């Protein structure tokens, strides 16, 4: 099975995650999310382009959402409807938006 390399791309207050999030990429993902949460009151992590999102990566997203709330901010998780990430998040009961909020 061919795995796409993980790509983390910052677009203002949005972190776009693409490719496969394997166990080796989790630390980098967590650092990138923590950075954006610390810098933006309302941050977005868009996982619409993720081909593989394991449960450990979902845990990173959920923990980061809690971290953002404790800092007085908000972390919005975006996963395009029908994407592999959206299906994984839905199966695990994690709320996600289907598109980026207006103005972000």
C-alpha cells in the first residue's frame, strides 16, 4: 500500500493537513497544531486532504481542541463531506465542519 507523505501547510489561521498521518508524523502534527492554537484565537485544522487518519491522529486533534479551549480560544476541525478524514471522525464521534468558516 502506497502512503502519501504528510504535508502541513499554514494559510493564515488555517493549518491544512494533507497526505497520510502515520505514527511517525504524529509529533510533527501536534507541534504544528499547538503553534497555530497559540498564535490564533480561532484556529482551523483542515484535514480534508488527508488520505489516512488513524485513531491516534484523531486523539491529537481532540487533545488540541481541549488545549485551545483552556487557552481561551477555539480550534475548528474541517473535513470535507465524504473525505476519508470525515468518515473516520464521524465513526469516532468527533464533530467536524464540512467547510471552512467564512472569513477564515
